[in-house]
């Protein structure tokens, strides 16, 4: 099977997807006549394309798990590690294209970077892209990411050697991207890059996973709870002989107020918070049903905006709970053993980094721990 075969159907050709296809990669990356390293960048839509292309490669079995590099081909949230993707997918693809980086395959004229991305290559590629897209700083156009920006078939040639430093110097933001399968700051390069970014006065941010999936689940449950509130209202009407007595909305409204007060007192207890938000939404929904029935009966409705106010509060409270829960989960991936205890794929890289911070290891440790607390 050809390594770079396109999927069947009406998918765009490689020449359409990659304008630099069949150009001379060595010339594009040449330190004298080529594109400057800080311009070996990708934009948001490139990352979305890359994620789709890797998924296509996995689905077509062009990218397969092995005993040494296992991953679940059916998993759509984490994916194969960046190490695996670079070795088994990117290197063959870019070699066939002409030897340039994936970024220059997409943009042969280059795009100057605003964002420098640091991440452990042991992390899954789908998770990595989801985090970057969810945390992309507003107003920033392009990002430099070693996996996509470096010419892996020309790694020791030309300007590739100093590309990291030039890209960080040009960027205004440095994005640290954790991974569920690897501690971000246990990697020597990641800790060193974070320290260098702070020294250079860059804006350093930690990429968080998107909330959409969790929020979608919560909103689905919330919709069910609104129907539950409607059911409770129907039961109340049936018990009252088909009508509601004036002022009866105060009963359910008092429950909603009680749940609101409870939600203010249980910050940090996410399971209890989920229950309180759900119960409060149900009480508010029941209140709305009673108010509608009272209006039909021609009775005065007290506190007509109560449902809207409580609905907005409990939805906002649920979003806040999800963010807190995410922050708690993320803390597990940001543990830092100290720069002297970090690891690197190559021993010479670790030795070079430790040599670069000789005499400043305490400063590095303090800097990284401050970033984790921020």
C-alpha cells in the first residue's frame, strides 16, 4: 500500500492539501535562501486538518498500533502519541513530499508565529490538538510546534538547529500543553521551555481540555430535569384538582432559594454541586409550571422572572463546577519533581539542559512551581 495514499471518494488530492508538495524541502529550510524558522508555523485550520488526516490514516490502517507503541484505534479522544505519529506518519509523508516540515507543506511562504507550543511527545495527538484549539489565545494567528514545524527528514541541517530559540523569541505567547498519559513538567525540555519563556517575559498559559463534551452531557441531563420539573408540576396540579392555589409558587420557589444557598456553600465538592444544581433547576422548572397555570386561571403571578433568574444561575453554577472539576483533574498532570529529576528521550538532551541551568536549578524549580500554582 502506498504510504501517502488518499482515502477513496472525493477527498482533495495531496497537491491541493499541501501546496508545497514536491518542492525541495532542503531549499525551503535553508538558512540562507529558505524560510526563516519562526515562520514554520501552522494556523487553527491546519491543526483541524492534521487531526482529520491522522484519523484517516488510523482508520485506513496506514498508522497502526504495535507492541512498543500501543494505542486504541477506536479511541477518538486521546489518539496515538505524537512520537508514534511523527515516526510512522509524518516522516514518511514529508519525505515523499520533498523533505520539508508539515507546516511548510501547508504554507510554503511561511507564516510568522505568535504562539510557541511546548508539550510532551508521549501524549496523544487528538488530545493535544483539542487542548490547543480550546486554549488558542484571541487575536493570535499562527503557532510554532516542533512536531509540525521541524523538517524531520532534515533535522540536522541548516537553520533547524536554532529553530526553537528563534520561534520562542518571536512569539508573544508560550502555550504549555499537558497530556493525560505523561506529566508535562517531568520532561526536561518542557520544564526548560517554561523557564525560558518566563525569563523572556512571555505570556505563559496552560492549555486546558475543552469543556464542550462535559457541558453537553450536563445540558442533556439538565433538559431531562426540566421535564422532571414539568412532571412534578403536573402531579401538583392533579393533587389540587386541576388548578393551582394563588401563592403556591412560593413553595417550590423556596426550595429553589434553598438550593441556591446550598450551592454557595459547597464549593469544591463537585458531586454535591451537581446534585444541588440539578435539584435547583427542577424546583425552578416546577415554579415556572405553576406560574403558567396561575396565569391561565387569571390569578396574579408573583415573581414572574424567577424561573429565568434561577435557570441562568444554576446553568452558570454548573459551568463553574465543571471548570473547577477540570482544574482539579489537570493538577494531577502538572506535578513537577524538580529539574534535576526530569527525563528526556535522549540523555544528551537532558545533560545539555541541566548544563544550561547550572547554578540556577533552584530558580527553575521555583519558576515552574509558580506556573503550576497560577
